C-alpha cells in the first residue's frame, strides 16, 4: 500500500518533466538566422552564420553564386538566392552537433525563377564523423520546374547514424548540364534535433 502511494505521488512529477522536455525539443530550431533577416549582431543582409561553396572543378564546368535577396522573400524582407549556369553545384550550409540516437527533422521553403531550366534545388542533410567524413546523406524532394511558387521541402524523422558527430543542413542548387540555368530562392529553414521517444 505504502509503495503504491509513493509511486502514484511521483507520477505527476514525471509527467510534468516529460511535458517540459517535449515542449523544448519540439520548438527548438537550431538554425541561426533561418529567414536570412539578420546576423547575430543584428546587421543585415549577410551570409554569416551561413557558409557557402561552389563546385566548379574539372567535372563541373559551369558557374554558381548568389546573395541575400531583398526583393524576394517567403516571410520577412529577405531570402537567399542561388544562381546556376551550366554544369555546377552550389550550396549554403550550417552545421550542428549531433549524437547517435537522436532524430532530425528539417525543412526549407524554396521557389524557382521563370528561366529555371535543366537544374534542381533541394535540401540535403549530411551526417559526418569528427574528421568530416560523410557517413550518410539524406535529400528532400527536388524542385526542377521553372516559375514554381514557394513550397516547403522537408526531411522527416531521420535517425542520426552511428559514429556521426555533426549534421550539415545544406541548401543545394545543381545544374545538370551545359545548358542549365536559373535561380532558386530559399527562406525560413528549420532543423529540429530530438531524442527518440520525445517526439
Ligand atoms: Ca526571410
């Protein structure tokens, strides 16, 4: 009898802790400046804390580049634009620390220009070891049509693989061949990292 009383007395406390954990994990967006409105210091526009790279090596013969756009946005005043011309790959990215056993949910709003041809834009999560070796990459659906209006592209409930130390949130635009061209805009990204059982 006494044991049952002690257990029942603890249940509300357990329930309260679980509720707090659920509330925190469900709402945390770990991306910094996810809408490209501000830098951490409040200045705008600027890429940091986003980093970018262009793949224009021997295989990739085209060009890619972009900027924070003050003319196009899903919300707020700005988005980030990525242009591609020819066979090339461009990316904006942010990196988060993870541990195996966690679950990753991510998404980003994307739209394309009227001349978006032979190209595709998408979200990609790369899981890497401590020495930056890619273990696994997961990609959202890809947008390849010209003149597409804003639409949310997601990667849902992806388990962090064994040996992973980081998850890289990447916004990709890829030109498939020499005739590819166009611009994609990204805005309002999110990445939630939760532990299993706390979804
Ligand atoms: Ca925005």
